[in-house]
């Protein structure tokens, strides 16, 4: 590991993780799947970045790319992933092994499939500490029990010897968080951390993650399709569609005034307490394009209610529309102004 990744200070004020021009493609017999196709974002200390979008838009592939866990036929083909200024893509596998868990940890979607059913939860957390921290078994056990207590598991010394099947879904998710935090990482990636949990347990897990973020000042990348979770947890939001970020903004600005037609459609589809119970929910017509055969121009054009000729001809750039806000849409580019003036919108 380089000096910066081991605790040095980045040149960027407060920035812990920077993803720049990331492209992750899968080389299949049918062609190249551009699962992540040129995305950029930064996360600062103590900040939560939400990565949202429909299933298949590239959210989980982004997280696995950061962890360098993309398996063949997938490959990161371009870009940089820098932690405190050190490019993780330049590290050897041995160096990256030191980064995972120690500096960047990940909570996966389904805790029951992530935990080994034949080992106690204490053994599994202790193993993570032993592998990454090179401490004695006694210290590893002590840290595991401390981690279980930190995430709100009652009687952590007794729970240390429990097996995964003896715990509820919410408790297993807390164990996964404890395991991820056992080595005090500076960046935590949470991939759909509340999937399949009931709303009461979901609220508890989210509150726990907020408290831990505030106490440790870690950076949190939260991957979800649930915009309610985004509103509750995030400082910044990046909306993904077909492998690209189509809008990025402060969470309050995004919910107050979504710019991209896709973001507008997502927010319009959320029911509210003021909604008429007889009124049908908004639906985004069409489907996400096949990543093997992406259309020319804007990837959202076939589903967009504001589509113009230029949308079908030229792919829009992700442009700054105001301070701290970026949108990938011709509606906000100078090139579209002339087209709208001549009435080419369909």
C-alpha cells in the first residue's frame, strides 16, 4: 500500500474516494456488455453518496469494481479509483488484499448467503480481523465482541458463539455490518443493505449506519433502488441509467427539482400520503436498453417524453448545470436550444 492509502492526506480537501472515468466491460460470446461506461464521483469523509437506479443499471458492478472483485469475463478497462490519492487499479493483488477490509469494506445484499452457515458469527468476524490486522486470536475475539456490541446486538459475548441460522434477518445484517467495521475502514460500501428486511428493522439498520458514519467519519457509498432510503441517508446522489450517471446533485436539490427526465420519472412514481388512492402511479414507459446493443444517441431517448432529433443522433455529455449539479441531457446543452426552437421535439 502507498503512504497515502495508509493514512496520508489527499490533495483534495476532505475527499477520501474518487472514481474517475470508470469503465467496466464484460466480454461475452455475444459481444461486449458495457456495464459501467465512464462514471465519475467523489465521496468525502463523513459523507454518504447514494448510487440509485433500476436493476441492471450498473450500481453493483460499480461497487465490485471499486473493491476489484470483478471476475472474468468482466474487466475494468479504463479509469481510476483513488483512495486518498492512491490509484487502487495500480496496486498488485497482494497490495489490494491489504486494502479490502482494512481501508475499504463492503456489505453485500443478502447476509444469509454472505455468512458461512457452518461457522459461528464470532469466528467469521474474528477471521476478518486476523487476516487484515495481524493480531493475536485473543485480540481478534475482543474486537469481534466489541464490533457486535457497536452494532447493537444484545449480549455480544453470548452471540459470539451463535450460528447464522440462529439469528433473525435484521441481526444477520447487523453481523455483516460488524464484520465490515471490525477493521475500522475509512470507506464503507453498502449494496442494498436493507433488502428483504421489514420496515421496522430497515429503519433500525439505517439509523445504525448513520450513527456509525457520524462517529467514525467514514465515507459511505450506499447502493439502492429505494429513493426513500436515499432521502433518509444521503448527502449526495448519483442517478445511474444503462451504465452511466445521468444526474448528480445534492439530495435536497435532487428531490426538490429533478432535472433529468429519468430522475423525474423515478420520483413521480413514488406514492405519497397526498396521492389519490384511485389514481394510477406514474410509469416510465419502455425498458432499459440491451447493453450489448446500445442505441445511438441518448440511452434514455426511447423512453423519454421530451425526446428530440438530436437525442437519437448524439450521446449527451454529463454537463454542469449549476454549482454541484451535473446532468446528462440535451435539454440543458446549447446544441439542443436550436433544435427546440425549430420544433423538432416529438
